[in-house]
């Protein structure tokens, strides 16, 4: 059975739209998760970090107001603290994230998704 491809997508983000276009141009119709409307659970977010093989800090959008307002640049903060912040403020999650089976890539640049096609 073929693994379903999922994209954690924000349609207002140009990189997210470009990544989705690459997937669709390859003839794949992914499951689209509008993560701002339907944020991942703690378990899902931890699974995504594991599949991406990155730290919680690496998944943070550092230009967001919530990043600055919550002093998330503090290097003393644990991954658990950063994950809790992303769950509370989903806008902090870097996008897009594309998942297929046990692998995931961050669509920055969008061409990264080709590794999953």
C-alpha cells in the first residue's frame, strides 16, 4: 500500500503554495492539513520533529510576534517548552511540512519536497 502524502499547509504562504504545486505537478493529491485551523496535537508535533530529525527550536518561525513576546529566543528553554509554545501559537510552526510514511521534509526551499516524490 502506498503511503499517503500530507502537507501541513498555510495557503497564505508562498513557499507553502509552491511546495503544494510541486506535489500536484507530480500527479499526487496530498492530504492537506490547514495547521492554523487544525493544529497538530503534542504527539503529532513530536512525531513531525522526529521525522524531520530537527529540534523544536529549528521548527520555530523566529519572525513571529509570539516568538518575541514569549522570549522564545532564550537558549535555556527546553524542547518541551518550545513545543508547548507551538501548540499554543501554531503560527510559530515553520511551514510547509510534507510527510510521507516515516519521512518528512520542510518545504524551504519548496524543492526539498522532491526527496519524497
